[in-house]
C-alpha cells in the first residue's frame, strides 16, 4: 500500500512550490508570506502529518469523545440512535440470510409451482426484513435530526464557557487568540459533523458486517477478500482528509483577513471613512488578491484529492474483481452450491455498495476527526488558562485596599506593565492615577478591579489577600467606567442594569441612575425610550453618539452601586459642559465610596485626596495636588504644560 507520508512534504516546509499565478492581483513575494507556515501552527503539525495507521488508531478515541459530547447533550436520543442502528443492522443480516432460502427454493429439483411455494416464506422474510430495516433507519435518521443540533449547541456552549473563564491576560496571547478564532470558525461544527458522520459510518458498517457475516458462513475465503477491498478506500480517505486539513491550516489566516476586510466593506460604522478616503478600490483589490490566493490553493488541493480518491477506487475495484473471480471459481469447481453462490453474489454486491458509501463517509469522518482533535486541544488549552477559583468571598465593603509590591506583565511583553507598585485606597477617598500613555494606569486599575492577578505582590482587602477570593465576587464589588464602553446590543434599560443579576431592574432605580449619569434626557427622546434596542443592525434599532454611550456607561456605574468605583478616562468623548457635569456627578457618587480616577485632564484631579504618578509601570510620585506642585516633578510639569496650553488659547 502506498505510504501517504511519502507523497507530501512536511508541513513546516513552504507549501507552495509551483510558480505563482499570472494574475496581477497576486504578488508572489507577498503570497509566500501569506501561505508560509505561521509560528503558531506547530501545535497542529503533528495532527496534519498523521499517518494512516496512526489516524485509524486515534479514530476510536475521537469517536468516543464525540459520542460522549452527544451523550451529555441528550442521553435518551443518543441511546435511541444507537439502538435503532443496531436493530437495522440485524434486520439487514436477516434479509441477506433469507436470500439463501429464496434461492434454494427456486433452484431445487421440483416443478415450478412447488419451487415458488418453497421460496415464498423466505421471500416474505426478505420483504419483511427490508421493511423493518427501512423503518428503523428512518427512526434513526429522525433521532439523529434531533440529536445533531443539540451536539452543536453543547459544543458551542462548551467553547463559550471556557473562553469566558480564561484569565484576562490570555486574550493578549496571540497563540491562544488564533486558536480561538480557528475553533470558532470551523471546529465547533466539527463536533456536530463528527457525530453525524459517525452515525452514517455506523449504518454502513453494520450493513458491511452483515454482508461479511453471510460471506463467512457461505465460504471463508470470500471474507478476507472483501476486507482487503476496504483498505485502498480507507487509505484514500485518510490521505484526502489530511490534504483538506492541511489546506485549512495554510489558509486560515488568509480567510480570516479576507472576511475581516469584507465585513469592513459591508459594515455601517466604517462606511463614512471608507467613502471619505476613497478606500473602496483599495479594499476591493485587497479582497480580490486574498481570494485569488485561497482559490488557487483550494484548486491545487482538490486536484490532489481527486487523484488520491481515483487511486483508491481503482485498487478497490481490482480487489473486488478478484473477489468475483474467486466466487466464479468456487462455483466452477463445485466447491459452492449455486444457491449459496447467488446469495454470496448478493452479499458481495451489497458489500460493494456499502464500501462506496463508507469511502465518502470516511473521507469526511477522518477530516472532521482532525478538526475535532484541534477543538479538543483548544478546550484543554483554555482549561489550563482558566482563572483560579479559590472559593473565598470578597467582603461586601472595605475600609482599606492595599497594594504591596505588585508586579504584572502581559504575555510575551519585554517589560512589566506594572512594576513593584505599592499604594493604599481608603474608604471614601478619591484616588487619581496620572501619567503618560503606556505608564501602566489602566493595567493598575484592572488589577484593582480583579481583572488581572499580579504575578508578584499582593492586593489586600482589609488585610485579606484578594487572590484567595473568587474573582467574580471581587468584581461584584467594583463599578468600572471604561474609556471606550462596550456598546451592548440590548435595550437602553438593559445597558444600564446589565451585570446586576442579584436584583430585579426596578424602573425608578433605573431612572435615578440615568439621571445621575445625565442619560435620562436623550433616552426619553428615543422611539421606545428605555425599551429601545441600541443597535442599528436590527429593525427599529437606534444608535447613540460616543458621548451618549459614555453617559450611559456612567449611569451603569451609578446603578451598580458598588463600594469601589474605577473611572478610566470617563469623559474622553464628552464636550466641556458634559465633562463638567459628569465629574460633578462622580463626586456625588463618591460619597461613601472609594473612587479611582484615571485621566489625562489634570484639572480633573486637583481635588483628589491622593495622586499617584506612574512612569514606566512604577510609582514615581505621590501626594495631593499642592504637594506634587511644590515638588516640581513629573506631575508639576504635566499640569503646568496643560495649563499653559489653555492660557495661551
């Protein structure tokens, strides 16, 4: 048998060696960069280079895991599918064995009416078995139609559950992000397809086993020949699946970029800038170039798959011909009765039909098995990167939060984003974090909010290590106003109340929070007021300006009513009057709470109880406004520079 490994170069080699297309949209020097093996594919290289024997040995485990997913999705339906398939296989075997009785009755030495009468009982059994088999296969198909979407749902929810449980810093890991995109793009459906194809394969295998059982009873030499006819088909299926899987690995980055650009061409948000800068032709050319790359590679792979399938079909047909030749020899030499020979011919014909169906199913099955293995790999990676849940519960309030020697680095970063930071937040204080871009302010705020866990040092809530608390219980004590708040595609009411599941959203409290965030006025002007869907992607949806979204985020912070409020550039999208109003309301919200304020507008931090100046991730200065101005350091320079700009204006 040909070795599939010898016919294809290792995955780590550049996959396209032939000359590039003459198409002007495909630049050869760029195309090589698009399709060369990315560094993050080393984890999938082993799967893509799997040999035939190894893939066959791994297939039972993959099928087991896929069926376990189906079992957890719907046990009763999964059991029904299995029982219906087994029963259909038994009915098929009974029908084939009954054919022997029909032929024996028709070929006996007796008058024709007696031969017909002798064949009728077996014929009725054949018809009955075929009817029962058809009914059972229909029942199995109906059960599978119920099971398949539930398997997809289970795989989708498993992926999303694991994705939302990983540590936040994991999203800054390019390797994990690429694995997530690949899993979402193709490999969730692989679980569903693997179960579907496994059912098809089981159906065909039951029929093949029934045919093989009949042949084994009629003459033992026919069975190994029929089994031998399966091997070329199996080899072709595995090799074709490997080619398809390698195609996906080569093109996944190209497809992702092409879809990203296609979405930019069709989306509403970039439409004004696309037209203002006349980007239409440029982006269309880029999409056309990427499509040309992927089209050429797909054609190349399809040609190789067709050749592989043809070779397997020819080899299988040769062995099948040999099987019929042996059958004729057995009849010629008298080693087999004519009736048994007819039944054997029928069983061989049925087996060949099942082999053809197995060839098509196995091709899909092996390929989806590769994708499902990658899906499992992503799930295992996400489980390894999941946030720890120690089980402790953060206190409902606090007198003091203290950071002691806290250091945090993002994955693959050259230096820590926060380095050996120590500071104190007391109940009821307003703390300001200032510094240049990249100085670590937002990272420090994320550490305070429980979004990141320090690699060194401690975050202490009234002397208790926050690392011993369940992260969600810490976050429930914090309200965050982001610089660019997420524009949730829900109603205005839900955008204010989102995240507070511990209490029903009473409208008086919603209105009060909206008034505190200066959002009530524009919400009441919407078509359905607080029930208006805030997304133009849906019928009757509305959109808001950047400043309105910001005020809605401030309202959300008021509604959350948490003891710690973190404001990360909360007025970045607001005009001067709205900014003044928001800071006034934030000062009102600060009563009885601790507020951490991050801003580049130095005038907004003058009244803070304490100001921390960050420089390259470390605390360079601390004190109130008067102390820092008197020190004449970084803060004084930044404040003076900004004040002089206003004065000169």
